[in-house]
C-alpha cells in the first residue's frame, strides 16, 4: 500500500478534491508470507457520506494485459469510470466513451521529471507535506484495522 496504492488514493483525492478522514474497513492479506501485504481491501471515509473502496493484489501467475487501474465514481446522477491509461466512461442522462490519445511520455517519466524539477527548485512541488502526512496516517490506520 505504501509503495504503489497510496498513489491511487492520491488520485482519488485529486479527482474529488477530498482527503480521506478515516478507514471504515480494511483487510490485509499475507498469502505469500511476505513481510508486506500481498493483497488488501480498504473502504475509506471521505466525509459527508463520500466513501471509496480500493482493492489491490499481487498476482504471481497473471500477465499484465494493458489496463493497470480502473476507478469508478458513483453519484446520484450517474457514474464516471476512469480506465487508465486510455479512456473515460461517463454515464449520466446519456452514455459517453471518451478516448484519450496515447501520451508522448509515460506518467512515470513525467512524475520523476516533476520530482527532479521540484528538488532542484525549478518547479513548485505539487504534493504538499500535509498531503503526504495525511495519506501516511490513513495507510497506517488501514494497517492497524486490517491485520
């Protein structure tokens, strides 16, 4: 969760403009006997009735088949599903599929470039210390409740 999935919660916060205020439910799995988890499920409370469910796992026999993350946002008027890396589905009073053209650079390269520029003072860091502390607190709470 610290290494990769914390960034998925960061993305949820970025899209919704909300930060998690607590963990409603957490389950952490250690099927492979590793020190760190190999699977998890977390239901997060974002306040004002907003919740998020995130699940992740390592699949040792699976083969990566292109989509690495799907986020679905449900609301009173429909849903939006982000299917990374290339499409967004909007289903409100009508149904739309928005195709995203391939990026010229990978998101990972862009992230590392931003970090390098922030460290060297050429850019303002887009991630504040307060955001990082809040997300670390949140993941710690998930570990406590899930183990």
